[in-house]
């Protein structure tokens, strides 16, 4: 029983961590999530772009940037960012979905 529970815990952790920001960037992401959730999309876009400029590939930041661009109606820009992010994170179904939304809405 203990082994099954440990395996389930490990699987849940792996799923939750896929694409998560590394510890040094997590403190930066929460304010960006808050900005997105409260409709402050430009603030979120600027913050997610800053994380991207830091030279690291953060799937969570790329997904947040594309979602915020979609919310502001900047569909061509969202398409470009989604394509760039898909190149860096080809396993992200959310990025492919966001790309599809950007293409349909243009």
C-alpha cells in the first residue's frame, strides 16, 4: 500500500511540476498570475516578457504570455509567441491550443 501511495504521489508531483518555473523564478510568477487573474494583462505581458529575456526557457511563463496576449486581442503577436514557445516546449498541449485560438481569431 505504501509503495502504491508513493508512486501516486510521485506521479502527481511530476504532473504538477511539468513546465513549472524553477525556484528562483517562482516568486516572480505569482504577481504575474495575480495580474492576469485580475485583468491587468499588460502588466502580466511585461512581466512574462521579462522572464523570457532572462535567457531561460520557462514553459509556464511562455504559456502565461501567450494567454495574456490572447486576452488583449493581440492575436498575431500571440501566434508568433506561441510558435516560438512551441519550438522551445514541443510537448505543451496548451501552447498548441493557444496557437489554434490565435489563428482562428485572426
